[in-house]
């Protein structure tokens, strides 16, 4: 039946599961949080019995019997609190600790019960009502407590609270009949006895002999109460023994002399647990991170318990700091104001800690609380990369402040916390004792973060540092990348916070990880027996990392007196053997010189004639690419293991030559030079019927004469010959040459990338079996230049073919004088012949883009005919169908050209603009004028200012529609495009509009 009582750490069962620390004040096994809360409420009520709201007027304790309909919310059966309602002003305590007021109105009756009856007026709650709700005391318990205190203290109003042993008085006065059932009474009695046991035997303020008669009698009675309630009636022998034992133990003093104060609840740590249970009531039950605005009055009332609990201002401050810290943890660290309140309270605690008159209990309390706070905070900041991220970085400043504040108050050596770090190679401690605490946090966290990266990258069979048999190059490469990322995260995320205490936080962090990576690299190099391609990659990664880290140190230390030189000197340079020397450099320079000579000869002698039908490329391109291939092959035959830098030198040199050659190939003029200039805008003049017939006959005669061909002078319209000029065919050879260069660039790139993957063979020569190709990356600029040149030359060739070679069938012949007599079919036949020749000359890779550009150029020429055809072309609405039919035929030519060289959806997409403009030809003249007027005014920003009125023109006031600029970007919504349709509209209304609006001249 015996029980073991201990004062160990608070168990998880008594704390919130989210709490990350153990309570520093010890544990009382026999008491739960509920027991402590109910016991301290009884003590609180007893000490405040003379305060307004607790005992009625004039300090007397009034008892009001409850009715069956009592609600406890201000009804008839509730205690009549009188007019004592709390008037909440700005809380001094909340202002002091930096907490904001959360409620706009004070707590009122009915808030917690949900009562909203219109017949009951709400009033501010009294302190007693607030405390009962906050302490979660039922109305029945509160009612019972009031009645008992009234009976107990009748005639003893002036009796001091510290002379009352409250649990004993309650056991005397309360009988089983006043409880709901025997079980409730037994539970209540057990709580009272456990409080006496804790206060008199387990945690006595005056040391007690557990074997003394009084202590033995008390223990006997407490054990007897475990199975059933003890008899506490007046005539009970047990009750007399209990009173005698309790009085004897409570009225003792350390010196043995008589005392005026009884000691039953002022022993450590019982008094602290009771007081903390009382302080927890300042947090709103509805929102557990919010402190009540009534906290000032409540704390003043709580001070009345100090004499009974043995609390003073210094102990109160420590408890207050711990209260905010504990609530911050219990609520999931979601309310930073609670941590700020902890820091604000610790300022006063720091002042108290310097006082000389500190008793042993205060020292234990202070040391326990600060040690736990410091341990928790430093556990966070010593590995802040693990504890914080972008979402939680806001709380880091407060936690660092907490760690520093607690460390300063404790007064211990900043480096004596026992947190171990790896020693440096010379056996000295990793952290200099003279370095400040924040520097220690930075270096510790960086080491921890680096160690985690290293562990995640190492294999399961061994370590990168010790005893790994496999080649750890990939791990080192990954480690370098992760280290770089770690440094950038430190600089961007954590250093701005730590700079409050440390002048160069980024530099301190970077120096640390530089040293960590150097140790790993040094041990890796100690196991290397030969220089391999993988080793070169590792060394390059290490060099790149070191440059970045040094730059970060220099930037962070720029404001230091020495400009950061002292910090940089801490960084021991990596011991990387520079084996790559001038041998390969000289060889590469010579080969590049030969390549430049080849390029110079090409510029002097190239005629752009194909080498043969099967090799339709320029001779200079074949010579240059052959030289490059031979250079690369011979480069790999040189028996040198590590030459990655030289590979880049060689690639860069070749790339420069390729780019210069590409520029030479693309020097073929400008596509705009083939586009005819736009004729001036004129208006169609209305000829007589006789003149129209005469012009039509003249056109027919001229067409017949102009199309004779051959020796006998007969027309050859059914079998036209291609009109592609020699200059255009040479442009085709340039395109073939560029595609040839591009294909060989890919091959060369693969050959160069091969070196990055395969090591040298024993004989110094590479076989096809050991070649593993890496992704191409050496000639990105050259490839980009070639691709741009291909696009450029394709456009020039297409414009030359359409606007120069096919000018007679498009720009000069289509729709001249009459749509019906100058349709597009002859031009299409010629275009098909030209496309056939194009496909026969160009290589397969060059055909799709070039045909597409020819299509775009032909569409551009078709629009030029419609919009800038000059004085020889005029269109009526009736011509719309013929024009649409012609454009469909033009599209069909490209849809059927070759084997899907241009996809139909691409043709349709490019034709959308043309079709939109052609659709304007079907609109009535009135609609065209209206659309043009609106578009022109919108483009010039005159809409809404009265300058345009839906296309109507006031001839009396002159033109109001502005002349739109010629952009050359034809579009249905472009006002200049619509204007050109009007200029080519063979219509009296269009003629009149253009004459009066812009005074355009007649065609001649």
C-alpha cells in the first residue's frame, strides 16, 4: 500500500503533447494539474474574501442560497455581486510586456454561457466571476466554497490568510451530504489530503523529519483515505489526530521558536506549481494565446496569495516569464508576441538576479527556469538551419534574443554549455573561446547543416571521408553544389537576422563551410593515385565553390576596417594541383591559327558553287569542318588525363572560328532590299465605259505579246520554265552550307563531351567501346549563330525568289488593270516550277524552313498587290470572290508542296492575316469608311473628344479623320490597311471620301 513520492521532471502526461521542454520545477506525483488548479482557486478565493465581488460590501462574505433555476449568469439564484463590475482600461502589464489589447469591450455576463436573452441586460463581469470562469470552477463548487468560508470565518473577518490552513478548515466544515455523491466527496477529500501531504511532507518550507509522530500520523491518515473517505466529523478520533498533526507540522519554524505564520503551501516547488496554476487564468479560454485585458486587476488580486505561498516580486517575475514561454510552446509556437513578452519580463528578471539577498528557493527557481529556456533556445539556434525556414524565420530573432538573455542572466561562460563540436586538425577546439556567442551559434549550425548534407550524399556502405572503396567523385560534386546552395541560403535567409548581433554573419558562416568542405576535399585527394577526368571535375567544382565563398566573404566584410582581409585569411586555400599546363595550350593555339587561315582563304576564294550534286555545300565549309574534326580527334589522342580546361579553350577557339564563318555565310544582303517601295496613296478615278473597254483591250494585247517565248515566238504559258535566278540558287547553297555546319557542330560537340565521360585508355587511345557521350554544351553560341543565320538567309532567299525572280507574275502582273483578266494561275504555275527547283537543290533539312519563308513572302507579295498595287490596280466589291479563290489556290500550292514540308495548320495560321484583309474587300464602301474612321480615331486617341463621328464627314468644317501612319504591318484592324483598301476601291463614294478627307490625288 506504500507509495513513492518524487520530485522528478514533469511527465508528459501532465503537459501538453506539443510542449518541447520539461518543467524545471520538479513534479509532485500525487497532484494533477486539475488538483493544483482547484486548490489554488480555493486559496485565491479565501485570500480575496474581503475584496469587492468576492464577499459583498464592507469586506464581509455574503452567502446567497441558490434556487433550482439558478444559472450563474446573473439570474436570481446567482450571487449578487452588487455594482462591482470591472471597467477595463489599457492594461499596464500588457503594455509593459508588449502585448496588444485584443477585445474592444470588457467581459460581460452571458459571454461564456451563450445566453442572449433580450430580457437580461449584460453587465461587466466582476473579478470573481472572471476568475471562476477562467479557473473552470463549477457553480456548485463555487457555491459550496462560499458557504463553507462563511461558516468557517464567521466572526474572524480580520484573521490573516497566512494563518489559515485552508484544506484543514474545508475538511472540518464540508460534509458528504453537501456533494453530489460519495464518490465526488471522496475525490474532493483525497485532493485536500494530497495538498496537505505535498505542503507539509513532500515540499515543506521548513525541513521535516518524516519519522516524527506528527508526520507519521498524517501519512497514516492519508493512506487510510485511499480506499474510502475518512471520518471528518467533530467527534471523530481521526479528525482530531489529523488536526493535531497538521497544526503541529504547519506551525513550525526553522529555529524552533514560535511563529505567526503557518507553512502549509509555501514550500518549493509546490508554491510555484500552485502559483503557476493561478497565473494561467490570465489567458483567455476562448483564445489560448490571448491575455485578458483585465490582467492588471487579476494580478493585483493574485498578489494576496503571496504571503500564503511564500511568493515575492522576484519569484513572481520568474514565474511570469516562464508562464509566457510555456504558453508559447504549448500553443505550437504560433504567437510570437508571447515570446516577446517572455523577453520583456526577463529584463526585470535580469535586474533581480543581480541582487545579493537571494534565497536558495529563488536561486533554484531562477536557475531551473533559465536553464530550460536557454537549453531550448540554444537547441534551436545551434542548428538553426534545421529549426527555421522561410515560413518560420520571423521567430528566429526572438529565439536568439532568448538564448542570449538567458545566457547573460545565468552568467556562465558562453562556451561552457557542453555542446560538442569536432576539433580541427591541429587538435585545438573548433570554436575560439573569445568568439562571441552568436558567432558560436553560426559556426555550430553551419557544421551541423554541412554534416547533414554529407550524410545524405554518402553511400550506405561507407563514408566519403573514411574507408569508401567506390569513387566518391559524384558525391563530392553533389556536395559542392549543396554547399553552394547552403551558403546562399545562409546569406539570403539567416544573415539578415543575425546581423543584429554579429557584424559579419555571412563571412563567419562561409568561413566555416569553406573549412568543412576543405577537410572533405583534402581527405578525398589523399586517396587519389592518378589524375582522372572525374578528379578534374571535382577540382573545378571546388575551385568554383571557393571563388563564390571568397566573394561572399569579401562582400559581407566590406564595412570592416581591413575590408575583410582578416576574415579571408581564415580561409585556407584548397590544395588543388594545377596539372593542366601550357603543353596543351600551345598545341591548341597552333591548331586554332590554322583554322583562322582556312577561314581567311574561304573569304577570298569562295564562289558558292556546290561541290557536286550529292554534296551541295560550299567547298570552304567542308574544308573547315574536316580541319576541326581532325583537330578534336588528335586532341584526344594526346596522353594527358586531366585537360577539361583545355577542352573549353579548344571549344571556345573553334566556336569563335565557326561564328566568324557563319557571319561570312550570312553576309548576303537584306530581304527588305527586294521589296518594292510603296507607291503614294491615290484615289481611283471613274473612267467612262469607252475608256475602260479600251484599257482592257490594251491589257490583253500586252499580255499576249509579253508572253511569247522560244525560237518560234509562240507562247509557252502551259509549260513555263523556272524563273529562279543564279543569285537565288547561290543563296540555296549558302543554306545547305549552314545546315552542313550545324550538323557537324553536333558531331564535334559529342566528341568533345566524350572526354568528360571516358578516361584515357592504357595505350593512350580511345576505343568505340568505352565512349559514352555526354549532353552537348560546348558550341551553344555557335549553334545559336548558325540557326539565326539559317533563318536570316532563308528569308533573304524567299524574298529574292518572290519579289525579284517572280516579280513579273506577282508584283508586275497580278490583277493589273482588271482582276478577271490578270488572275493568279500563271503566277502559280511559275511558283510551282520555282519550288520544284528549290526542293531539288536544298537538302532535306533546309527545305521546310525555306519553303515556309517562301510562303510568307508570297503572302506578303499578294498583300502588296492588294494594298500597294499602284495606279494600275483597282478593285470592286464584285472582285472579292475572284481574289478569295486566287488566294485559296495560292495556299493550296504550299499545302501540297513536297511531302508535308509545310503543315496545313501552319499555312492556315500564316494566312489568317491575309484572309482578314481580303474580307475587307467584300464590305460595302459605307462600312469601310465607318470602320476606317473609327480605327483611325482610336489609333490617334481622338475618340471621345468630338473629332470623329462614326465616319461621317462635315465638309463645311473640313476633315476630322486623321491620316494613319504607314506601319507596313498589314492587319484588318490597322487603319492604314483599311485606308489602302479604300484607295483601291473602284467606287464613287470611296473616291469622294478620299478626296474630301485627305485631298488624295487622282491616279494618272
